[in-house]
């Protein structure tokens, strides 16, 4: 729980140093999302949680706050099967990183996405602006459980 609190405080610090107001609702949203550093959660589930805390909050407000958090680098977003999912930023120092997605337990593991020297050489005449790396498979724990390791 200490790590989630540390991540929450990093996110809160970013929010406090932004142009956005720090409201109780935004802090509660940050607190909820900080529990999802190693796993994506659907924006629908986030919205349902916020509706329980704030019955009068509009869906638009929750979605807008998530978008603002993404713009600030507090959360990461990805679309899967037409559904938007978010997770708390797992690396505030190096936000350009990749992820390994376990297709069994749905755990998300941060991986270094820097390009290999061989790949850099093959693209030497190109200007690479962004690298997005996503790998899918079974994590070490799920392999052990399923006797695949």
C-alpha cells in the first residue's frame, strides 16, 4: 500500500503544479487510479466508481478529468476492443516505455522500450518521434501456475 501512496503523491504533485484546480473529486479520482499501476481498468469502471462517490457527477466530468490526467502524464490510456482503458503512470521518470501484457492474469509489466542498436541502424535515415512497444503473452507467475516454465 505504501507504493500506491507514493504514486498517488507523485500524481498529486503533478496536478498541483498544473493549471488545473485540485478538487476533492480529482483527488478521489487520483486515489482510485493509483491502485491501478500494474493493471488497466476500463473508463466505465472508473466512471461507476466516481458515480458511487459523487452521485450527481456527470459522465463527461469523469471522462474529462481522465483526459486531463492523461495529458499531464499521470495516467496511461489504451483502447482495446473499442473500450478505453486507463492505468496510473508506472514510470514518471521515463514515461516513454513499453508494456508486457499477461493474457491470463492481466498484469501489466513495464519494459524498456529503447531501440536496439540494430534497429536504430536500420532506421538511421529516419526521424523516430515515438516508440510504442506492447508485448503479449504469459507472465512468469502464470507460467509457473500452468507448469509452462
